[in-house]
C-alpha cells in the first residue's frame, strides 16, 4: 500500500510539475518561430456587442547590425481612433529572446525607448526625444517582454498538461516584473471562414488573477491563431487574419 501511495505521488508530481523558464534559457523550438509579416484583428465585446476594431501588423525577422545577429520584432497597430495608433520595434537575442532595446511610439505618450541589462532597465540615451530618457528600474533578475507575449508563447514545448512559469514585464510600466503561470489545458479544432480547420493547442493564463485568457496555437508549427480574454465584463479578442 505504501509503495502504491509513493508511486501515485510521483505520478502526480510529474504530471503537474512546473517548468520555470528564466532569461538565458535557449528555446529548443526557436526554429519554429514564424518569420515574416502577419496581421491580427483586435476588438472587444461588452454584453454581446462588438466594440472597436483595430488591426495589428507584426513583422518578425533576423537582422544583422554591426556584425551581430539579432531578432527584430516590429508591431504596428491602426485604430479608427488615431489616438490609439502606435508602433514599436524590439531587438532581442535569438534563441533566448533576451531583451536588448525597445522603442515604442504612440500619439499619447510619444517616443518611449528602453535599454535592457540583466539587472536593470534604463531609458535609451541614444534615442532622440525619448520621453523615458530618465527611466530606471532595478531588477532582481532579467525578464521577458510582455509586448512580445504571442511570439514568446509560440516557443514553448506544447503538449497537454505542460505548465511553464515565466517572469514578464511591460517596458516602462509602473507594475513590477513578476512570474506568471502558462498552462497547456487542451486542444481544439478551429474552423476558419474558408471552411478549413486547424488543430490547435490551447494555452491558459489568468495574469495573476486579473484576466483569465486563452490562446490558440496550431499544433503544426505552433503559430498563433487567436486569443480570448476576460477583463471585468469586457471580452477581449485577437484573431489572426488568414
């Protein structure tokens, strides 16, 4: 009986083990990262009524600067309300996604540029008209970047029951870096408007209790398909346009 209890405990421990991924970890699935340009539709729903629709165009590519190779990720979003237009360009280390620099431009906040170190994030002094030139944040340990969450999740070793814990921070935010849980809770076949279906993994996180959200990624290639999250009474959607 004692042997059975021990074996059962070991099985449970294995099934629900957390994979704590810290900055510097090399993603074995990095070659799966989708390069090129894609577009997502982003909108909200309140009481069953759709509110707002913006388009986010994302370009991911490997670039060489001064003989050093970086991963470049650019996002540009367009909204009917021009106050919500914006863009950013992010440079990071291939395979690890270690942050190097991040430049974000929005009508409301202007240019916000950051330089990343293992123990500190500071305003990028080489960026002209940087509204965050005096920014300084001491880190307990280096963090992943919230603004490339979809790209980061796509590199996880997806399988049913997989559970990762990762440290994230949104550059310039007042909230502190923190660890968040990401779980592969199952799979689903999604039907596209053209009638084709895609077999997808579903990743879940609740953002430390503030916003339960699911993400769908194709099983083949682990490419982002859609996101659905709940914030108070608002449902937030992000869907790739195929």
